[in-house]
C-alpha cells in the first residue's frame, strides 16, 4: 500500500524552544491522522489526532497541522521539555476506523539542555 | 482510553519454537490489532482481530506463522510460530478507541536465538 514517511530521522532542539516534526503522506484517500510518542521500552502513546476535514488542531502544548494540498502533516511542540525526548511517529488511516494504521518511519527528538 | 496489558513483557526463545503473546483490555472493544516493530524501525500492521470472526492479515503475514485468537471482547492472543532470529521484534497490540483512534499496549520484546 501507499506509505507515510518522515523528512528527518533525528531532530535536536534546545530545551524551551519549539519543535516541529514533519510527515509526508502519499495516500490522498487517508481521512484520519494520528501522532504518537514512543519512549524507550514503551508502547506508542497517543498524542493528538486530526481528521481530513480539518487543517489544524491544538492540544496541550501540541498542535497538528494538515496540508492536504501537498499531503503534509506536522506536529508542533511548544516549549520543549526534557520529557519530550522520544521517537515520534505519524500514522494514517483510510479505513474509517475498521482498518489498522500505516505508520511513518519515526523522528527521534533529542532535547539539548 | 482503555488500559491494555501484554504478557509476557519480554522473552528469549530458541529458534524453531513458538511463543504465544497475550493482550488483555480492561473494557470491551470491538477492534483489536497486532503490530510488529523490528529493531529501530517503525510499526507494521500484522492483522486485525475481531471477536467472532477470522483475523484479517496484511500482505506478508500469514495465519500459519502468526495465528491469532480473539475469544471475547477483552482478550486476544498472537502466536509467533516456528521462530527464527528474523522474528526478533517488539510485538504490540492495540485497540480501537471508539471511532478512529487506537491505543497501544506496552509491547512484548521477543529475542530469538
């Protein structure tokens, strides 16, 4: 099937700065997108999601932007903290919830003190 | 979100043997999914497991190698059969959250020697 990919495998940011993690998707039929955070030794943790009929959604310190024109998804983390260090995955679904997710490659976010 | 547990959390197995991984959810869910995460990689969907029906496998995964049971709405098992070192991975179950979102268990870390 079509895949979801990420632009950068590793992102290093200073503590307190904002982080932006990008994701490109190729399936124009995808109607739902999720960002997950995976810390070492743990399962993926749901962060935020967005439906294809939206272009922006905000959570606590996180914002997801969806640009359907260029098939691009981004996760913005405000005021990055040491606890934000993890691998972040984007995932897409086009099965209306009945199907599993297709995951991108992942970006390792490193927080510099 | 549902609380998901997996057993065992990790195991080291010899090639040619089989391991059954259990996934338990604290509430009834319709959709359950099994994923594989190879070392340093992203997640790949193995199959969708719905109660009362045969599991649906993704391309590259077959029932003989990864038999799945789903006896009720809170429990599922995945067996990794006739294991080889290439099966060394993290195996994760996830559950549907009601609409599109999915929540993951902590994973089972399998090493095959």
